[in-house]
């Protein structure tokens, strides 16, 4: 098997994903991604006519994200029409899946130069036409009555015994570390500015972090999913909480511990990485920063949904012939506080290696773009610390997890 080299990666700032309030909300997601693509082109100096595919993740795929946004954004960027694009969907893990698929193409020898990453403007939600994850399929729903992810996160906390204070303490950690990283300029290498159509600056920094967040401040926030848990889905006479209890009868009730302060932020953004074969990179003077060592995906019970980061991480280590002690840094997406607390409980790693610059609770989670951003953050931090390897993992909808190991070159 050949190697897949990471030449470089860039991302947009994460803009607040509230319609009309965030700095990127008025910019079409194709335009956001197109600007990121051109920043990557300019940063690396690559001849884009040689790019064999642009592989992008997107968690929506409808509305303004429809019609193969990877191809449309590539055209919007002004790249040659000979450069194709394909859009992948694995919920929150879409961008990480795009990077993994790109690595496979290069490692197998089928391709030599690929761009990969993802995009999501969460301020432009997709129109809803289904009853949820099971998409109006009564037969599937009878087997797996999937619930909204916020309910799943509260179910994890209930089963594992994570309290509201546990979740809030982790959220404060995320905000504190993100603030330190921002003040120290650790995100500057990857973050590129996004401009309005008239050429004026729209955004050049992450909007979502809340410096100075305290445990006392978070204590005043109301649980975000308690009212939802008491509501009935359109296709069931039971409430979401009752569904959870039916699937997990060992609980007395669902403890609703998550709120806007200990859940991932709703933001807009895009990410892109350039991957090349060693042969192409050497022939064209492209200097690599790292390589993809191994990737893996895993599935878990889909009602609880968000517990697969640890199984995916265990699998990727096994496939790579490595141990968790071989990993210098872990980047696990902070979809909800209980998700990362569950990972830490199951995986038993040194907390000082874990999300050392904060995570999505502080920075935000632009669904289809986040995986690419996490890989970039990990690579930047490996270089800053003069370390070697990082493991990146995410939970996704439907009870799945994605994982990637990268190594500096």
C-alpha cells in the first residue's frame, strides 16, 4: 500500500450559525467553500488542473447544500471544468470520511492528487420532509425508533451517571483551552479569511467561543432537550423519553443535562486539505506536512447513537498495529459533553493529550466540515509541540463513528 501525504489544509473561521446574525450567514455555502478552495490553491501553489477529484462532506445535501456542492463550489471557485467533485454524507463525520476516502484513493494507487474536506452552513437548515433518521420507513422505525441527537446525549449521561455539573465542568474546560489557543495564535495557520461578494472582509476569526465562561454562568441555562423529550414524534404515541426508556429499561427516566453551553455550537464553515502521492509531491515540489496512517469506521446501537468514537478508535489502532500509548494527541469531536466524557471513561487516556485546544463546545461544529477542521487542528498542534502522531475521532448520526490516525512528516 502506498502513502497518502497531507500537503496542507485550510479552513474558514467558524461563523455563528444563527440566520442573519453570524458573519457568514449571508454568504452561500458554495461561495464559502469556493473561497477555502482558492486559499488552499494559493497556499500550496498546486496546479489545480492536476486535481483528480474534489471530495467533500456535507451533512445536509438539500436546499442550498444540494446538487453535489463539491462540484458546484469547484466551479464557483473558477477551477478548470475538468476538475470533478463528489459529495459524501456520513452525518457529522462527513468531512472526516471525505479525507479517509481521499487517502484510500491515493494509497491504492488509483489517484495522485485530491482535495478533500467539507462544508456546512448551519444557518441555512435543510427543509424537513421526513419523520427523522428513519425517513418515513415504518419497518425500520419499528426496529430502531431513533430519537434526536440531543435526547441521545442525555440518554448517555443518564446511563453513565454523568451529572449536569460533570458536563458543565467539561464545557468550561473546552472554553478555557480554546481561549488560550486563540490568544496564543494556534489556529492562525489553518484559518483563512472569508470575504463578501464586494471584496470586503466578512470574517477572519472564530465567532462562537465565549471567553470567561464559568460554571456559575452555565448553571443558569435551562436544559435544552427536556421539553423535546416530553414531546411525541409524529409517528409514535410515545414521547421521546418514553422511547428511550423502552429501549433502555434499566433507567427510571432520562436526565436532561445538556444545554447550549455544554453542547457543540451551531456554526457555518468549510475545510479543505490537499492530499498527494509521494511520487506526485516529489515531482512537483510539494512539501508534505504529514501522512494518513490508517482510518476506520464503527457502528453502535443507533438509539443511543453517539457512543462510537471509542470503538472506532480501538479499531483504527488495531488496524494500524498501534496502541493508545503510541498516540501523542487525541482530537475527539465535542458533539455533546456526555459524548466526550463517555470516550474518556471507555478509553482511559491522559486528559492532557485530549482536545488540548478546546473543541466544538467552544468553537462550534459545522456538521459536514468539522472532520477536516479537526485533522488540521491536530496537525498544527503536533507541529507546535514537536510531536508525531494524532488520532481524530467523531460520533455521527445513526450510531456510527469515524477515526483517522495521522503522522507528521
